[in-house]
C-alpha cells in the first residue's frame, strides 16, 4: 500500500517493478495543470515558501504556478531525476 512509503528505499526494495511508467497513461484523459490547483498562484507561493522546491514551480504571466511536464504531469522532487 502507498502509505508504507518507507518501503520504497531503493537500497532495499525495487518499487518500480509494481508500477507502470507514467507514459503508459493516456495524458489526454488527464486534466491539464492549468485546470488544477497547480495553477493557483497563492497555493503555489505557499508550496514554495514551505518546501523551497524551486524546480516544482515556475513564474508565469499570472505569477508562480506549478511546473508541469507535458502539460499534465507534476512530479514530486524524488521522481524528477528519472520520471520513467
């Protein structure tokens, strides 16, 4: 179960064996990031303030928003180095 996140330690376990790659999901069936909370400037400012995750946000014409890949994916910091 996902609540046992500590078991995803790559030195002891191989969690990728139990999940599909994100590319296996048809992105056309997902909301685009601009239609989610990732486009909420206030929320994203708070996210950055508390996490200092500069790679998870970007500045747009309206202000700070979540940085999305392929318009529909936001990856957690631990997944960004190799999202496949």
